[in-house]
C-alpha cells in the first residue's frame, strides 16, 4: 500500500511540477502547492463525492447526484491524466470549483457553502496562478452573484430568508464574498511579489558567492603554483651555488680552505633540502620535519663519510615545522653531524650516529649522539675558535632554544640536545 501511495504522489508531482525547479522562483512553489493540494484532495474528495452522490440519489436529487459523479471524473482527469499542461490543469481545477460553487448556490442559496467557494476560488487562483487570474475570478464571482439574483427575481430558485426585498438581501450577502475576494486580490500579490524578490535576491547572492569562491580558488591556486615555483627556483639556485663551491673546493690545494668550502657547501645543501621539501609538499609554509631531518642526515653522511662505514639510527616522531624554524634547526643538525663526521671517527673506521626527534606538547626535543671519541677539550674553549659551534649558538638564540653539546659520560662519544617551542607563525625564514 505504501508503494502504491508513493508511486501515486510521484506521478502527480511529475504531472504538475514537471521540469520546474527552485530556480524558477514563485512559479515552482505555485506548482508544488497545487501538486500538494491535488495529492490529498483527489483521494479524500473522491471518497466524499461518491458518498454524497449516493446520498443525494436516494434523496431523489438525481441531478445533483449526476453532478457529483461528473465532478469525480473531472478531478480524476485533472490529477492523473498526464497529457495536459500545468496551466490548463489549473484552469480546469478552478472551473471545477466554480461548477461546485454554482450548483451549491443554485440548490441551497445562502444556506450552502457556495459563497465560501467563490472566495476560496479567488484565493486558490492567486496561490497557483498569476495575479490576472485572481482579478478575473472577481468578475466571474460578480456575474454568478448577479445571475443568482436574476434567478431569485424570476422565481426560478427559492429564497426563504426574506419575503420582501429578496434580491437586495441576496446581493447584500453575496457582496461580502466579493469584498473578501477583492481584498485578497489586493494584498496577496503584494506578498508574492515580496517573496519573489526575496527568492531572486537569494539566488543572486548565491551566484555571487559561487562566483567569488571560484575567483578566490583560482587566485589561491595561482599563488600556490607561484610559491611552489619560487621554492623550486630557490632550491635550484642554492644547488648551483653549492655545486660551484664544491668545484672550487676540489680545485683548491689548501686543505684547510678546502674543508671550509665543503662546510659551506653542506650548509647551502641543508637550506636547499628545506626548499625542495616545501616544493614537494601541499603546504608551502610548514614541512614534515621528521622526513626532512632523516633525508638531511643521510645526505650529509653520504657526502662526507670519506670511506668510513657510518651507520645511522633514527627514532623520529612526526613533527611539522614552519620554514622560520625548519631552516635554523636544519642548519644546527648540519653543524652537529658535520662535526661528528670530521672529528669523532678519526681513530675508527666504523661509527654510529643516533638521532631522536620528539615532541612534548608544543615543545620540540632533538637529540644527536655518536659513538666517536668525544670532545678532547672543553666545549666552551672551542666555541670561540670554531665557526660551526658559533653558528649553533647563534641559531639556537634565533630559535629561542636551550641546548647542550658535550662528551658522553662513562663512555666514548658526543651528545647534543636542544629544546624549543614550536611556533605556528609562517612566512619567510628571514622574518
């Protein structure tokens, strides 16, 4: 039964609403309202008409019984027959209501609901059709009321309300229905006009928002592409500079100067690694520092291991850093790893460098240890003569970080650790 009801509702809506949508404004809502009226009016109205037809037939009013049967056929046609346009369907519906109204007035006069139907027809016409249909119903209502007055005057219908002035009495009563219909025609179009303007303004606003959104997305996409290209070009330029320094280092006969050039090359490569990662990522201000850190350490070892077998151990938690913090932190790692490779394993061919990266709340914790010889001198006395140690101190201040760099206790090796608060700010590394 439920499936039949749903199928019936779908057919009625398809017959009346058709291809109209909310974009059509008031027209769509008029069609939807008309469809809703017919969906429920047809089954209950048909049941009422059949019952009424049977009752009046047995009361001997065969003409009214036939009228009820014809009404049932008409409402079935209006509701279910698909080959009728929506507007024709609406006018047929109003014609049906007028037929009911006229018959009720003719048979029952002021005692029936005919005058109520006249007012209701005007309201229905304003709800489901343009304003001109409502205006037209007023003239039809006047004609029906005048026609009934003529029937009363000629004695063709009974009018038991008064013995004298029957026509005047009827016109006085029917004028109330005409007055209400006129009021509806004046005020309801004003309401619908306001609703239509509201609907149109909402759709205009929606279209503007969609257009603005598309423009913003296009602009954002262009800026992201440009920013990615900038990171890529910076990386390429840094790679060219580091390559030139490396070539110069190979040509230098002064071993000390050669080492300084190689140190500078690794620092530039560290910065290039950051820009490469940002270029490959979806975010151009934050990077997965754990991934970058591992790549950086492996690149430095591959470049500077000098034939030694240096193993690595990583314990890295996922950490995101903005470029302002990623660059100085990477440079610190470069200095520590480079220092281990240059000094820690001079007396051994095998070595191990362990790297730990973790986060406690908003505080990043980084540890780097090696199993080399450790520091032979006090770290404080070395800082004034070592550019690498001086860079670590300067970069730590830039990060507002605390750090320790010392020999391991009770076993050979060096230990570095630093802590700083992760910042949400983004921008260039120079800011």
